[in-house]
C-alpha cells in the first residue's frame, strides 16, 4: 500500500496492506514518534525496561536495542537496563521449571548487552516500607528543562569522545536537590537488605520459607480477581524498588493496545474509574520520582505478533495466574474474552476504547502543588477520599445498604464498610481479637476502622477477599501502622495546626 | 439451625440479598428496600413539596415497583407530591398491548390517574411499521428517541413538574459499559446522573438508580405485585445485549460489580479540550437538540421519505438540506435506503 512496489505481505486493521520493509519502517516510526511526542525521556536518562518475556515486552526490548545500535539513524539517547519479575511462586511452579525459564530469559538479556536484574516475587517480603511513599519534586517547567537538557547533551557529546562522559554530565543537570538526600537514604537502607538477600548462598536469592509465605498469601485470597490484582500491585512495588535502588528515574512497560483496552474495561468493572487515566495513560506520575511510561500502547497485539514473527524477536512464554482458567474465573479474564469476541464482530472496538481513554483526565490531580496534604491509598498510591466528596453517590448508597441490612448497635451504627458483626462488637469498634466466632460473613483480625480508611475503593474490595490480613508482606503492614499513628497524632493536635504539613515543608 | 434475619434477629430469614449477601426476613427486606430508595431521593434532593410527578409506567416490573414504592413513601414520609401514571404505546403487537393492560390494572390498584400517549397519534408511525422499513438492527434507536419525546409531550399535556422513570442499577451500569464501548464521551458524563434535564425540558430522575434488578424482582414477588414480564420482541439484536450479558457474568463473579461500575462511571472525567455538543433548539418542532434539527425530526423525515437510514450515523451536512426540504441527490439517497438481502 505504501511503496506500491513490493508485494504486500500482511494486512493490519481492516484494509492496510504492507510489504516487509514498509512494515518495519512503520513499526519503528511509531515507536520513535511515541517517545518524541511526549517529551518525557531525557537524553542520558537511566530507563528501566520491565520485561516479562511475553511478546510485547520482548518487542519493546528489541526496539530499544535497535534504536541504540550504531546503525540506527538518530540514535535513541537514553541508558537502558532490564528488570524481570519472576512470579513462579504465585503460580505454583516448581523450582526446575522456574530455573529453566530464568535461564532462557538470561540468554536473551545478555545478547542485548544491557545490565539486567532478575527479581523474584519472594523478595517482596524483604522490601522496606519506603516503597509505598511517593516522593514529589518541586514543580518545574517541563519544556524548558527538556530543551536545555537536549542542548547540553549535544554540546557535551561534541566536546567529549567517550560515551560515558556524556551521560554523566547530563545526569548532573537533570537531578533535583531535595530528592537526592531522600533517595540516598533509601539506597543505604536498601544496601543493607541487599546484602542479606545475597547472603543466601545458592541458586536463588530467597529462602523456602519466603516461597511458602507467598503461596500462603495467594491462597488466602478467595477469588482469582483479587489474586491478580494483588499480584499486579506487588509486581509494581518490586519494579519501583529496583528502579529506586539502582538509580533509574523512568520505567518502561510493554503494554500493547489490546492489553490496555482490556485493562481499561476491567478497571471500570473493579471500581477504578477515577484513575483510568493514570492506570492506562502514557505516563503514570503517581509515584513521584519514578514515572512509568508505556511506549507500546499504540500497537495492537496483532501488529506485535507479526513483527515478532517476521523479524525473529525472541520471547519466552510464561504461564500466568489465569492461564487455562475457565472464562468466568476472574473479572480480568472475562473482560479479555468479552473484548476479543466483540472485536470479531465489531472490528473497531479496541481502537474506540483506546481513543476514549486518551480523552480522559485524572479527576483529582495527584501532585502536591494543586492539592496539598492529600492522602494516598496504601496499595495503589491513588488519591483517597473521592467517594466522600459527593453526597448522593454510589459509595454512599452501598454504605447505607450495608448499614441497614444489619441490626443497629446500642452505640449507633457507623456508616463505613467495616461495620463489625454483632457478636464481635463488644469491644466498641477497637482492635478486634479473632475469637473463632462463626459469623456469617468474613472475619477480621487485627483491623481497626482506620485501616480501611487507608485504602481506595477498589483496593478495599481486594483486601476484603483476603481471609487474614497478617499474611500481607511486612512492609505493607508497617506502612499502614505508620500512617495510622500519624493520623492519630494529627487528630490530637488538629486544633492547634494553622497550615497543612506540606505547606510547612515547601516553605522557602 | 434456621438462619435468622440479620436485621431484626427474631424472625427466620426468607431471602438473601443480592446486593450485600445478608439474609433478611420479608418485612425487614421491604423496609430496607424502601429506606434505600428514600435515601436516594432525599440525598439527591429529587423532589420538592407540592410538585406533580409523572411516573413513567410501562407495566413492567421496574415501573410497577416504582409506582408502588413512590406511593408508599409519599404517604410514609409525607413528600406532599401529586403522583400520576404516564404510559407510552409504541404499537408493538404481542408486547405493548399486553403490558398496557397491566398498567390499567395498576391504575385501579394504586388509585392513581393514568394517561396513555401513543406513537400513532404523535408521529403517525407504530414500531411495527417502522421495523418493516428499517429492519431488525437499528430499530432501538427509533423507539428510544420517539419514546423520550412522547413522554415529554405527555408530561406537558398533563402539566407535570418532574418525570421519574424506573431505571435500576443494572440499567445504569449497562449504559455506562455500552457508552464506553461505543466511545460516546458526551453521554458517558451524563448517564450516571440521577437527575437529568435542563431549561426548557421537564427534568427526569431515576429514584431506583441504586436498586439491583434482582432485588426489584424479589420485592415484587414477595409483595405479590402484578406485572408483565416479557422482553421486547426486537431486543435480541441490540448492541445493548452484549453489554447486558457481560454485566450478568460480572455479577455472578462479584455481586458488588454493578455498583462498582456505577461508581467508576460517576468518577470519570473528560479533558477540557474535548469538544462537547452544545444545546440548542430544534428548528422544526422547538424541542431541545444539539443539532439544527432534533433527532426525532430527522428520523421522521427519513421514514416519511422512505429513507430509513437517514437518522442513523452522522450526517451534519445534510441537516441544512433537510431543513429546507430540498430533495436529496441520487447518490445520497442510495446511502440511506435499507440494504435488502
């Protein structure tokens, strides 16, 4: 279709026929255009590629490889590294299977020549609780900074011969002061942990007890939906942690258009409508110093599959939690099969959903500049409290339903989704001791109403599916306790505070 | 040991609530259901004292339950409202004529005044004749657009202040999903509002917005309310059917997902740069419209000229031609004729 010379090799979408070379050009051009349009990746910046081994992320790795190689016209200008999160423990794989998959992946990574690290899910139990905090920098003018950085980079490349020098000079320009101290604190803490992790001599940097703990955690979730959500959250935390200790400021994920459309619809069904723009947009600024970007979001799964086949991109198939599961096993799986079926009848479904997602805005902004002192969810770092802003909302409706369906207690019912069962209410809503009471609905151990207020609407649903909160990794529980103590202190001195705490921090 | 009602804890539980999973006895369930509707009405400030409210009654379970609950709450909490039943006759044989009998029975049972408006008298077309021209695929558009206008015209004839319809939580959730799948940004924002309407039009609200369809059926069953329960004969081919089956599957996985979808829909926000339709008035009939001619006029024009596809799809440029009643060119006519098999 494009060059009108060579015979067409494949057809994308409904009517676009491409020959081999034009297709390659088209593919590569799209990738560059994505990166160039959103000027988020600075030259010389360290970027972490999150590779799961599947087709999209392998394609991402291949593109970056090609883009940085010498033969490319206009080389890409950042410094990549690779991270792979090995999730065999959650899926119930044996050690032999996991070793084999890791070995395959290692061979792919070493041919790329970038530094790589393989992180195991078990390591989630050795994470520090600082992973859950977001570090925000002072707001700056992005465009100017980008242009200056590019100009500075070009200049220093002309004057110096070695590539390494280029990276160093620019790295100095683009970091900000306040974060440096904070980040270095994290890294010293992290190094202490790292030595303990690598102290375990043997093939894997974790212990069998940790594998057991992971298995128990996932077994405690009653529904597959909650399991998948928890796995995603833990995976994200691990990636963030790796990025922070190795000094990466950006993370690239390989989500394709089809995958994102499924994620969008599934998120609507899970109650995350307010944060759609962040979960699936090009950039995800929730975590402050680390930005997650998704350069593959305009490629449909079909295009990626064709490209991988034609140009021999190596990829490794790893079975996930919902492989071979029945259709209605989890919300995510159901959504995927629904969209695929609909796409067969209405070929524009995925692209329509994608266009719709581009028009969405995060409803409540995340950065401290606009909304000081906002609290964020413990697990997903989204802004809290959106449901309480409207009176006649769905959230109110469901709380009223919960309240009315249960008998009123003498102290008066509390309108929150953590209303205790009758037989456990003698402690007046304080810490609940699990006394083996056989209530009809779920048990709650060691929870106070405050714990629920630390979570956003959809994370509450995930945690409700767990039989016991103790099985959560320690860093989550620690951070929860810390935040609870902090709100308690704040409540005590509320009447004496004049300004919110973030004002006090950033005052000159 | 029999399971006790979780609310009064005295009587045996008769049913399990689909919404929250609690077991309740009959009386407690009635009370809880009515209280929730009352809460929806009060927190959204849907009605004011002394208003005349038209209840859109189709004879189906939603509108029957709505009529009953509105009557009960009006007396119990003294809303001070005048209630009237308003019904629309689309002219679908085998479906609508039976349900209208149910509405007439309702009127006698609840002692509420009733008014019926029909497509035949308003537009000169019934749904059966429309389907013969249009075919089986896009006819829901015609029915929906005409019905909305018909309700408004009927309400204006009765001088009603507000209209309330029996849309339940499942309907709203399906609408959110459907609009999302179709990429209809403008409607996505409006569809979750419990009360819609603007100047020049009679506001309409959905008091049952947070009530699950299953709970409505349970309520009607235990209260032994009389209703007509068949699906519209043209519905299996609608796009909404896909969204509906998806939602049913979701509910079986996680019962709270219906409210979750509504919650997501309420919190969606659109970037300011996106172009939204501006509201104006139809040049021909004066009804509110975002284009020069309102949709109903465009559809009617299409039907009357034998070009049924005129209203389906986007044809901004032809609006002017229609307005001046100019004949369309051969090419344009071809596009709008129905594809014959």
